[in-house]
C-alpha cells in the first residue's frame, strides 16, 4: 500500500558529522520555553485550501495540488469519546495537497482564531492547549460526496461554500456518506504516536520510553515530535491494457470498460477503537455498504490532467510474423477503475465496436464481452498470487487480449499499490495523560542544567 508523507513545516535540525577528536560543548543548549505557545504547523504551501468539485482520480507516485485533504483532531480523554458531544480541536478543516512530489507541506488554518465567529478574521494556525494531548485524523474523498438518511437511499451531493461536507456523527464515530463512480480514490489517515515518537529531536526526551504518552502535546512538540498522518487507500484499483491477439483485431476499437461493484456506503474517518485488549479493532475505513451494484466505467486523463470520458481506443495492427511485437498497450492514459474491495470476483464488461473503415462492411454491432474477473486467477508474474479476494490498497493489472470480434481473453496480475501513504502534520510541564495516575505518568525528561550554567 503506498503511503504519502505530507511533512509539516517544522524546523528540521541537521547535525554536522563529528570528527573522532571533536568534544561536545559543555554549555547546555538554551532551555525549552515551556510558556511559549506552540502552533500545530501544517506547512506553508497554500494559504487557502480549495475544495475539489470534480474527481481528480487515483493518487499515484506524487500529489498534484488537486487533492483536497480534510483534518480532524480531538483531545484525548480517559474514557471513549462521544463524538455527538465532543468538541473538536480541529473540526474537519480542508487543505490542498502539495503541488508535486510524494511529500510536501500543507496549510491547515483556523478560520475562527478569536473563537467568537467575528466576520473578516484572518485564518491562523491552531495552537495547542498546554494541558491536553491530541489525536489527529485525516481523509480524502475526491468528489464522492453523498447524503441521505439510509445507505440504500444515498444520492450524490455537491460540496461547496454553500453546501458543507455532509458529516454524520454517532457516539463512537464520525463518517461521511459516499457514492463512487470508479474514478475516486478514498483514503483515511491517523497519526501514529509510536512512529512519531521515534523521530523526536530531543534525545533525552526520546531516551525515556514512557514519554510516548505525551506525543501530540505542546510538551512533545517543543521537543521535536511531528505528527504524521498516513493516508491509506480503502478501495481496490484496476489498470487496463489491450493486447492485439489476432489479424482481425485491428478492425476494432475498445469503446468502454466497466467493472460491476457496490458503490454506496459510509467512509468512517474518526472512530474509537472497538473490542478489548489486546484484540482491538480500528473501524476506520469502509463502513456500511449498500448491496446495490452499478457499472464503474474506466475514464481517462486529458492532456491537461483532468479526468474525462474514455475515448474509444483503436486496437493496434497484429504482427503475425513476430508475436513479441504484439505488446499490451495501457489504455485510459493513466486512469484506473477503483472499486469496493473484499469480493471474490467482479463482472467485467468490455464493449468493442468496428472502426470507421471496418464499419463500412460490417453492419452487425459487436456484442459486448462479459466475463468474470476472479481473484483466484490472479498471478504475480508467472506465479499464482494465491489470492482469495480483491483487497483494499492493492492494484491489479488487467490485460484484455482481443483476438477478433467474438473472442476476448482476459488475464489479471496482482501488483501491490506501491503508492501507500503518509501525511505529516505538526501538532512544559508534561500534560496530564487521561486516565493515568501519577506513577503511570512517567514524568518529564528535561535534562538538569550543568553546574554553573
């Protein structure tokens, strides 16, 4: 699963390499100012986050500035939160993705810094409360918004300045209704305290393992701990190629490709863990799904990088003498079909038509090719993939071998979605850990000053 790191605009301290004879200075570093306010730093790439109003497609090796990311944050508590009443620290704030690269900086700004809703305020960073520790969540919906009272009745919804995100809150979770068309990449994220604790720049702080309990607080942020949101794909991705398999194939064009899939459901973006230790379950990701199905059609990218309807693809001429010259050609110009996973098979429909020249002599339309795309038939190269179902966060390369107007062979290979993702956000006297007694707190690890300092 590919992961994308959006690194916060925090200071990165690089230490010069020491020679064998170098002696560390005895003068202590300047003490941490425990009273200084600490901003949750999300970067400086864009002062104004934009909301996507059309699908931007699957996230590949890099962001392109077109994705809109949403961030939630809540203060930790000793008991499980009730999200119908809990007050968010960061309440579903949007941010534009970096313009390029697999990592970059983003801005998540507080639109109401005075807390009074005064008109005309200039957005500012969010600042930590010194006494609290936080959790951070993120998600990406593309334009798959939906709304309704029951999942079977969901209809498409347009999010804009007049129509806010249709958030649904229950006692143990927050979710967003969705309705996909095959082009949208749905992702969820949560900052992992243990991972980010290992990146602390204060070696004394990092040297005490009990300090992980303070991660995502002002106390930890002053010691170089930077929260990282890891965005994970929740759908399965299908890429398509066409292989010329017979001398009559070049009379044909691929008119459309579709996978039948469920398409309505809930994306759980914030949730309490369920179950009991040590078997806790994270319910974030795909929630309730309607059993309704529809055809999800392959689209394509235009020259400007926008998604558009698929343009019929002319099947290349068949080379009968040199079979190796008949190489599978990708279609969709980089686009894919993203479908609801955890199924054993999908119905795949490939529509062909005669090209303009052949249509002059062939008056009978080509019948659509309907086949089953089975997980058990997947291969890794020439080896069986030993898969029993299609999985979230993986991509599958499907080759459509067209022999003639009535014969098509389908093969599918499994390929890990190597675009698995991380997003970074930045969230002293140590704050109180919810539910912990004094001995469990572990104490701070601020170094004692050298004598005479």
